[in-house]
């Protein structure tokens, strides 16, 4: 997980100026990435979704650790925490991009005239 986060951070630092950059990969090929406002918006959405999955993973670890150090807890409590955290992250991953599209996207075609 840490290498993925370091990659996100490095990419976001390159995209602060809103221009196109050549990003190299291990095979030596270059990938051109343009970082306009839309690119930064997608990157921000990816950050938020990644944080949701990180939180879910932390909750799963806390549930497992609690089960180990508090032996009187029933086994199903750890499973309940793990499934709830994973399912919440899956739901959030499906919901959040559509939410951003509605909130920050262009107005619908049948919007009131003169409101833009």
C-alpha cells in the first residue's frame, strides 16, 4: 500500500502546474499525462477513494487485533467488522464518482435558462 501512496503523492506533485508531463515506467517507455483541471479533479477523487479503502483496511485490522487481545469476543464480531468495512468501501467506490459528476459536472440539458 505504501508504494501506491508514494506514487500518488509523486504524481500529484508533478500535476500542480496543470501542464503535460512525460512519466517513465520500468520498461523505459514514456507516458504523456496532461494535468488540467479535469485531471486534478480525477486525482482528487482517486485520493478520496483510496482513503476510504485505507480506512476500511484499518478497521479490518483493528477488528482482528481486538479478537486476538480480547479472547472473550465472539468470532463473528471480527467477521462482522471486516465485512461491514469492505462492503462500505465497495459502496463508496461505486457512489463517489457519480456524486462528483453530478456536483461538479456541467448542468443538465433541461436546466433553467439563464442559470449558467
